[in-house]
């Protein structure tokens, strides 16, 4: 998102009639220019881009640095091919145009499309490069088209003279099936010094890779940025909502599992208690309490929220005293299970020995040291161990809340 | 117009009078033709640390001793004098030309424009010399640009410390920040005191 003023130097010399880049060198260049303008203005709305031609009758500035994309695209129309490219003059005029930019805070950058042979000698180009570096102007060179002896060497020398901390780049594009713009998309010229390119560049790259003009969501961000933005935002919201729903479902599923397991536990406990019942009179009395204890425990299973942790004890008390009340409470509590928060993991409550024993102690007629009660606790422990392993962090939370 | 101190500079006085560095907007300081981008910020420090060259210093690119430093202040200041500590072996700057309240000067501008004031510097490795300004011209300085065109014979120019002596006003010579342009005036936005005081005519 670097604030930048860019001048693009177009080569519209006779060499651009050649068709080795589809459809013609000049057309490929024009497409690349359009893409670059779009990328620059998208990456930072205050960026400005200007265009000049280097060949023809002489160096001519078509549009001074502006952030109006339409103006830039319009001036690319009706350009004529002819003459010879004057690289040195082109760069110097570009530098002058950048010097008179309106917003002095913008960084200066020149992008040169060098398609025809370079007439100047290496020394002259190096002098120009040094001057650019001194005035902290960055330079990107696109070397395509003609490849006569020395051209690459000269351009590399120019780049070396300008380059300050890797802000300047050179790209060599050989003739071939891939379009000039596609090759450029993946280069730092487009992505801007490796800051992680603009969304436009990324989506255009994806499109190029896919081979279809399918932008993200099938809408060209260039043509309709608001629609593209709206689509992106609604996609994010949908994703977030789905995640929340999935999380919810997972919780409820696991809770129902535990509920089922607890019920099994109570059943087996009842069976075991029934067996030992005949032996001990004391156990008989305890049995009634155990039943109500089971009810209480079952109830506290249905109890969802941890904030009602204390209320668990109270409700268990009430339940122990009045089975009907317990039933009524159970029904009402079941309604509220839907609203349960993720905190309320009751198996953790039960896994917590001290909490269970505190409940039991508050129940009338239940002696925590009673062997049958201890048996119940032990079986509860076994049941809840698998869950406990899953969510160990919840247990300390419960500790704090108490 | 260089003058030397007539007292020893271990005095508390000296450091407090060279305190304008506190009013420099360091984030917006830039330099042209510096070898390491951003190294210009290291030359603005307290008077006591002016000889402390363990940190970075400002150096121009190889083979080109010209330097241009742009310094904006956080409020308008009055500058009485300037002190420059250069490098050894001919890397000190030999000339200084300053421009006041001009944005975006580059080398071609600096070379062609008439500076507000210029000095011939001497090698000042201990920072004891200060160069007095024509105070009347430096009364409300929002930003200052220092141009060092040449050094004492070396290929590069090094600067270890730049100090400003003067006083800071609390004023800001700033662009008008908030303007509201109206296509059609809305009378309720323009209630005068007479109207709100409950006069007979009332504009809603």
C-alpha cells in the first residue's frame, strides 16, 4: 500500500508492429499497461499514474499523473505506431513529470517498456540511472520484443545504476504463447516490492492460472468494485455463521452423548444398588436417597449454564425434597438446553469430585461416606473420564467459578 | 559567520539551548542521495551525544558528496544558529545552503534556487562551532531544507550531528485542514448570536 506516483513509458516505435506477441507487440503492451494502471490505483486509492510515449515524432506526455483510471484508459486509444524509441529522453521527461506531481509525499516510480533496440550507449544510460537514484526515483524495466546484441546488457547496467535497496526491477519477457500481461502479473512490477500484492493482482493471477476470465466471485473488481466488495463481505459472513453453527452442533452432539451416557450410568448404579440393597438396612434408606440423588444428578446434567452452578446445588436440594418439583424443574430446564453456552459442560461438573461431594453433603440424609454413594461417585468418575480427557481446561475454569 | 563558545561546554546551559531537536518531526525527515535509506534520522540527537558516533550517521552515496536533508518541525520555530558535525578525512561538508518552508526540493531545484542563507563550513569534528543565522529571516520556520553541495575533497560526505539552537513557538503554520464547502447554504448552520439570543426573527 505504498503511496506512489508512476509514469509509464510506452514504446510505440515501428518495431511494435511485429506479431510475435499475440496479437501484436503494441496490443500486448497496451493490455499490460491497462493492467498495471488498475493494479496501482487499486492498491492505494491515492496513487497516481501517468503515461507518455517515447517514439513517434518525439517524446510526448499523454496524461500527467492522475488517479482517474478512465482518463488513462482513454488516452491509450488511437495511439499511432511509428518512429524510433528515444529511451534516454523518455526517462528524463518521465522524471520531470514526476517532479511536478501534486502530492509531494508520493514515492516516484518509472515503468519503461523497452521493445525496440536501444540506441544509447551504456555510459549515458548509467549517468541517467545515477541521476534517478540520487533523486530517489525507482525504475522498472520490461525488456521484450527485439533482442539485439547489447540491449539486455545495457538495460541491466541501467538497472544496476538506479537500483537502491531493491526498489527497481527488470523483467525479460521472451516471445511465446503466454501473453505479456500474464507474465508480468507474477513479477514484482505488479505485486509491488513483495509487500503481498494487491487483491487485484492476486485475483488476476488466479484468473490467468485458471485460464478463464473468472475473477473472484465471477465479478471483475475493476468493473464493479462495490459488487465485488459486497460479495466478498457476504462470503466472510456466511463462513463465520457456518463456523458458529458447526461449533454449536458439535457441542450439542457431544452434550447429548454425555447425557445418554449419564443415563446409562444411573441405570447401572440403580441395578447395583438394588443388588446390595437386600444386604444392608442402611442401604435401604440410602436407596431412596440414591434415587433422589440420581434424579438430582440427572437434573444437574440437564442444567446447562455454569453461572447456575450454585443454583445446581439449590435445585438438587429442592428436587430431593419434592419429586414432582424435580420433574417440573427438569422440564423447564430442558427447554433452556438449546441456549446452552459452551461453558456449560456438566460432565466436567460431575467429574469434579469436590463439587459432587459438596452437592451430596447438602442433600438431606445423604452421608458422603456411605459406601453406596461412594460407588455411585466412582462409576460417575469412570463415565466422565473420557470427556474429562477431552476438555481438561474446563475443569480449572469450574474451579475458578466456584 | 562561525563563533566559538567562550565557556566550557560541560555547562548545563549548552545542552538545553540546543534543544530544538525535540521539535523535529522525525518520521517525516527525508534525505536525498543518502547511502542507507533512513540513516538521516540518526543525526538528530541531544547536544551531549553529538560526538557519539557508535550509532548510524548520514553518508552520501559513493562518488557523490552532495546531500539534501529535509527537516519538518512539529511547530513553528525560530532558529538562531545551526551546528554541524561532519566526518574525518575530508568527508565533512564544506558548504551549507538552506531553504525555508519549501516542500519537495530536489537537487536540480536546490542548485538553481537562491538559498535563504548560505555558509562556508569548516571541519568541525567536536561540534564546538555554530553558524549564526540572519534571525529575522528565520522567525517562523515550519520546515527547513539543508543542501550540502560539496565536501572537503572526499568522495562522500558524512554527517554525524545536526543541531539547531533557537526557540519553539507553539504555533503551527499549517494548511487549513477542515473546510466545509456548501453548494446551497443551510440557514440553520449559520445561526448568528442575535438569532439564537431569542430575537424576534428566528431561523430554524
